[in-house]
C-alpha cells in the first residue's frame, strides 16, 4: 500500500488513497484524506495494527505540513475519530481551489466536504456568472460557495438539516462572500416544491441527493419525483446538474429517468470524479450528468 502514497506538498484538500474503489486488493476498507494539517485515515473495518503503524511512520516523516494523524473507525457506532499521532485538532478550514470550507472531525461520520465532488464544484464555479442558482440537498453549501465565487446573482440552498445550512452560512462568511444574494431553506424538498418554485425560475439547478436517507429519501424511488418537476423550476436553456451517489445505480439509470420524466432535457456531458477516486468497476462511484433544459414552445 505504501507504494501508492505520497506526502502532501501543499495545504490543498485532497484524497490521498481511495481503497473504497476496490482498485487496490486487500485495502478496500481504507481511505486517506488530507485535511491540512491533519491526515485522516478512515477505516470501514479494523486496520491491522502493523499496517496502521506503517501509515503513522510514513505520514509522520519530517514535513512542513502534517501536524496530526487521526483514525476514524467508520465500522463502529458514531464513527469515532482518535488522534494517533501529533496534535489534537478537530476544527479545520479546508482549502480547495482558493475557496475555504469549515470541517469538523469527530462530531459525525461526515466532515463537511465531499472530496469526490471537487470537479463538480469547479464546474459550477465556471458556469454561474450572473445566474440564479438552485442547490438541492445543499448540505454545507459547497456548491453555493463555488457558485458565489463564480459570480452568481442569486443562490437558493435547500436542505432538511438546519445544522448543515448553518455551516453553509458560516462557509459563505469564511470566504467573505456577500450573504444578501444567498437564501437558505431548511425544508423537506418532497413537501416543499412550492417553496422552490417561489424563488425561481433558475438558470442553473444542482441536485445532489443522498442515495438513501431513512424516512426521507430513497433515490431509486424518488429521483423521478425531482426530475419531473424540472420544467417548473427551470428557465429556458437552464443548465441542470444531476448527481448520483449510489453504487447500485449507474449512469443509465439517470439517463433513462431523465428521458422518461423530463425529455425537454438534452444531455451535454458527464463530469468525472478526480483521478484519485479510481474504481475497479465502472459505474460504482460518483456519477454527475449535465443537461440543458429546452422549454417546449406552444403556438397560439
């Protein structure tokens, strides 16, 4: 495993090792992230003591950046995080392409920023100039930060979690972004389509739902409910970015759902995950598809 690793050479947030893609036999249970100045080793089952010691030795080499090595045990209840070398650090400011994001270690299994979505955030930043942007399942508003940096004129973030949206507000303030053009709606999308319409129509719609959320979302069942509503939300020629995180559903599922429930959407491109998120089997990792909405014109 060590032959696949490099020490971080900057403060840029990134994944360093992606075992969950099953491209490295025997290490499928390990991911390693660089959350400067912390190396975070995440285990989905226990890591052998010898291997964990080797990782600590490797990452604790003299280095200007690494100050702490932490170990998250995702296979245990509450996914606890412990410091196994260096300083106690739990509150972080992540740096991605010049933008900053708050992150917290040890409070929940997720830390505040999904690293496989880095190229998606970069795309949103490039496409947002003077656009009204709708960000569904906003979490901590990573797409909103990128859209604001890209010159969006209006952004609406929607998520059920008030705590996640509060972190999103803090992320905008961290980047010294004008909060007056950003709105936050802490509601259940499936009970609040009218609220979404009220703030529209939109020039860019981003939808990044969880694959499954008990009592709320089953994306195989529910994605069609969102996609069929796109004509209510979109300006003519609006861009639509649809994300799919389920390892059990592939690109074809997304394409077929769009074709059936919103044929006005024309496929433009796929956005890949960063190269480090290597997958042994195509279709298991993150899927991102971009469409352009063409409003159907009716004659008088």
